[in-house]
C-alpha cells in the first residue's frame, strides 16, 4: 500500500510540475502573440502610409503629364 501511495504521490507531483510548466509556456505564448499583434498593427500603419504616399506621387505625376 505504501508503494502504491508513493507512486501516486510521484505521479501527482509530476502532474503539478507539468501544469506549472504549461502555465508558464502559455503566459510566454500570450506575450508573444500580443507582441506580434502590435508589430502587425505597426506594419499595417506603415503600409497605409506608403500606399498613401505612392498614390500622392501617382496623382502628382498624372497631373504633370496632362498639363
């Protein structure tokens, strides 16, 4: 009976350790996901600005070619 309890205790201890590890991994992944979302937003903003500038240059060139 003592051997059975010791095996059970060992398994429970391992499960607790694994849960703690998974919680840490999950927190790391959440931070990484948030970081990627912020980077994506920054890149989308830069892309919109670049598109706007290119459209402005095209408009400027078109107006020069028609005059």
